[in-house]
C-alpha cells in the first residue's frame, strides 16, 4: 500500500501530534487526575498543553528534515516514546536522568528478560499505525535552499507555538509544573532527550567535594566584649513591592513600621526559586559566577563557625538545600504542636518558641564568643497562600482559599498573599521582641532577606521560577530589612541614621556573604569590604 505523497512539513506536524497525544498516555492520565483539569476548562487547558508539546517537538525535529534523516529520526523518537509509555503505564515510573543512567547500565541479558509479548504488543499498538503510514508515504523534499528556509521556519515557529500556548495558559501550566515537579518527566519524548543529554554531560560536571572557605577566619574583636546574638531570617517568596515599608499602598507592615528598622528598598535576588537562590546567596561566588562555578564551596555559615561562633539553623520549611551540612540544625516543620501546627506544617512563630532551648544545645565555648541563628521561614510559599496565615492575620478579605489559583480572582489571590506578609510582619516583630529582651545581656541584631519574589498575575504570570534572564522584576525584587539593638549599634559604631541614608542603594544577594561577615566582625581574606552594605556606616572595626 502506498499513500499520497506529502511535504515533509506534514510528516513533522503529524508525528509531533502523534507523539504529543498517543505516545503521552501516562502524562494525560496523570494530568486528568488533577483538580485543575476538571470540566471544559480542563479540556481547554489540555488542548493548549498538547499544542505546547507538539510545538516543542516540531521545533526539535526542524533540524532533521532531510532525505536521509527525517524518517529514521522520527521512527527512533516514536519507538522510544512508545517504550517509555509502556514502562510508565506498567510500572508507574518516571523517565528522569537516574532512570536513563540505570537503563544505560543494563546489560543485554537483563534487557532480554524485559522483552515479553505484552510489551511487544503495547509498543506495536502505540507506534505501529503511525510508522506504517509514514514509511508508506512518499515525501516531496524541496530543493536544498528551500529546505534550509523551511527547516529554520519549523524550528522557529514550533518554538513560538510552544511558548505562545504556555503564555496563554501560564497560570495553570506553571502551577502544575511547580506543584507536581515530577510530572515533567512524563512528557515523551522530551523526558528521554533531556535525560540522555543530562546523563552524558554529568561526568563533565563539577567535582562533588566541597572546598573549604576562609581557613584564616577569626573574630577580629576583643575577647572581653559581650558576645553578640545575630538572627538571619531567611524569608520565603516575599516580594519587596508588597511591603508597605517599601511603599506598597496596603498596610502589610503594621508592626515593623513601629520598630527602628532599616529597609533597603532596592535588593535583588540571586535566583528565582528556592533551589537556585539559596545556595547562591550563602556563597561568595555571586550570581554571575554561581551557575558556572567549577567546584562546590562552603558558605558564610561555615566561615562564621570556623571563626569561632556558635551557628544554628532552624528550619520551618523544606530544609536547607545543603547549606547547613556542618552546623547544628533543628527542624520545626514536623513538630506536633497543636497551638501552631496543623496538617503537617507549622506557623513560623514555632521557630521562636524553640529558639532558647536550641541555643542551649550549642557548644558553650562557642556561645561565649557569640551566636548566629538562621531561621528558614515557610513565609509566603504558594500557591496555597491561605494556609500560610493564621485566621487572626487575615486582614485582607476575601482571600483565595484554594491552591488552584485559576478558581480565584486576581484580587483574592493578592489578598491571600498579602495576608502571608502581614503574618511575616508579626513574626519578624516577635523576633525583634525576643532580641530586645535578650539585649539586656548581649548585643543583638536581626537581618531579614527573602530568597526570591513572586508573580501575582501581572502579565498573566503566577508564582516564580522563570529563567533569571526573562523573569519579571517582581520575582527577583526582595525585601532586606535590618534591626539593630542599641548595644549592637554601640559595639559596632553603626547607626540607623547612617544606614537610612543608604537605604535606596542597589544591592543584591551577592552582598549577603560579606555583609554578614562584616556585621559579625569576621576577619578573613574571603571578605570583600566593597560588597558589605553596612561597611560605610560602621566606625568600629
Ligand atoms: Zn523560595
């Protein structure tokens, strides 16, 4: 049997659609289980996602549309996708890099054990009809010059269609991808291509060992001075623009505005997600070098500890992403405190409640030199913003009370988000209250910095995590708030008045490493004074 001759463009588009639909049964199965995909709205979202996948595949195929490559490449992709589909349906697995590495390490004997009639039948059903049609269809290849233009067009238009369909539906798409991160490994054959590329480039990646940092670090101060207590509150998903301290028109900072704080209004983050920002902000690589760093290094907490300080990490969220490997840590998110916890998570206040007893567990000799505490907040973690503020702090109503953001109006989403900031305002004021009490016996200070910002529907964007180069400012513009007790100001000759004149200077997470070392009077070669935002206002060194 021979079918009518076709242009290669028709073959590319048909195979992209076949791959996006038939060869992606597990993906569609998983998607339709999500509450976002109910009803007509779900049908519409699914069509857009299918177009997105097909567009991406078309774009990938664009460079392979030549007489000797088109059919073989499409056949390989379709067979791979059918095999993946079979394994996913049969075993509920995901095709990620470790899985690909696993398969590559399987020998022929193990391979042959896997082959059975059920598999052969499934794969034949999934790819047979299309492959039969394609190989029986003669293809009308254009002349070389036209072929080049046509291929470039396929590449560009495919990408444009993929990006366009994501943008039309960005809220749904980003929220699904962020909340169900493993789902992306169900998209055939993009998962296999991604996994293979990753598996082959991994050995070229950086050395796993962590290089020590600041081996010369010492506390450059009289051992007679009272030991300072410094709390670094690591905020979550707090965006600067929604802090009334920084000019927001709703009062999200009723308590902090009564305190003697300094709010730097122009701070930018290192990344757009917790995983990308956190390791970067604790390091001294700086944003532009962090991604390409040739090896892993310790962070400023390690340097503080090496200098002699007692360092403590209290975590009320998903852990420290490798930033607290060498220091004392305590997790509060899994505590069963009925007044502050429910549904496997706790409000941030719980960290203050357990702080005194955790400080007691630190080495007494180190505590004599001073204590540095990191408190990792749950903060404004989305999309379930409503879960992050206790009832008493729900100042802005009505708020979105669903984690499916598309069920709410933008105003309700912003209300729910702002309520999380009202609660953070209270939490920070409670940290300050604790530090004020403590300042009777030692100098105390607090610094609050968020890991990244958030999109709340501007330009139809939600949540965060866009590539840095294209991320809107709201995802990288973060609060940076400092509070110093009078005794801390005295000890360092640092004044709030001076810092306030500097509050609109442009700073970034690159400054955090050096600013904390500076505040804590750590002397080391890795400290750079020009990246210490407090240096110009400090008279005692
Ligand atoms: Zn985060």
